[in-house]
């Protein structure tokens, strides 16, 4: 695999991770669906579950009306659907509307996202080697500022974001768009992501695929380096 000319990266759980701060949940309580007066504190376990529901790459975690399901399925194609879908998830999880709005605001703020320790070095290293890169993400907001914040925006050759191109992973079309922009054939490209289902869709075109674990950033210091190394790219 030493002849790779491009690496495609997922965003959430791969290059960056949405990691909560306790301050995000200050003053928040969960309402009981059976008795709105009965509330319970948003403790560490609740925080973890809410964050899982906000960042899981596939599947759904709450009951949904047909309208809510339609928004959920298409959430990464348009900002208004993304907002509708995630506010529904948070409200169904028991958060009052104003708390749901506040937490959703964190989700779509690129400043809330934490880079994996090796994300910047990997992107810079690939550029030095002359290997092109693309960030291919199912997302409904502009993530470029997150890369600006770590000085890595210029290290990425192309950003292929679902809400901008009108297609979502695992549809091979989104990977084809990335490869076309990079001018690299699929057999010379590697896709790196944390979802075998979504990111692994690149295999349908003939791309190699490396799966990374979306661990907390403090617990995964060299996952990207290891994934590239396993495919013959030493940085």
C-alpha cells in the first residue's frame, strides 16, 4: 500500500471529537416524560449518554414521529433539518427546550470540538509527502474553522461536506466527489474513519479503509498515525 496518493478522513470521532465540559450542563435537569414536574440532575452518566446521542454516526436513539424521522434521515443535508433532528433528540431525552437549544449550540460551534493529538501532525506530514487529503464528513455546518484553530486548514486539500455536496456517506457518490476533486483513482486512496458502516462505504469504489476507535482524545494519541502506518504511510 506504499503507492497511496490520497487519504480521505472522516471528521467526528476521527480527526476531532465533541468533548463536553461540565459547564455546558450547569443548571440543566431532565424532565420525566410521565411527570414533567419530576426532574433529575444531569450527572456524569446522563452527560455521557446525551453526548453519545449527539455524536453517534449511525442509528437513532429516541422515538420519532414520521416528521422527526424524515429530518433525522436527512439531517446532514441541510442545516434546518440538522437543527430540527437534534433538538428533537434532546427534547425526547428530557431536556427543556431552552436547555436543548443551548446544548445544540455547542454541537454546531467548531470551537467546541477537540482535535486528536496526532490530527494536525498527520495532516501536515501527508502534505510534506505530497499525499493529497480530503475531509469527507456527514455534517450540516462548516467545520473549516476547527481546522483554522489548530493551523491545519491549509494542510487539507479538499473539504467534502455532505450539506455542501448534497450526498451522505455511505453513498459512494460522496467519496467519488472527493476523489474527483483530488484527481486520484480509488485504488490509490485510503479512507480513515470511525464508522465501518458510513466511512467503509468508500470500499465500494475500491478505496482501502482503516477503522479508528472514537475514544476520548486523551486516550488516543496516535490512532491516526497507526492507521496510516498499517497502510504503508510512515510519518
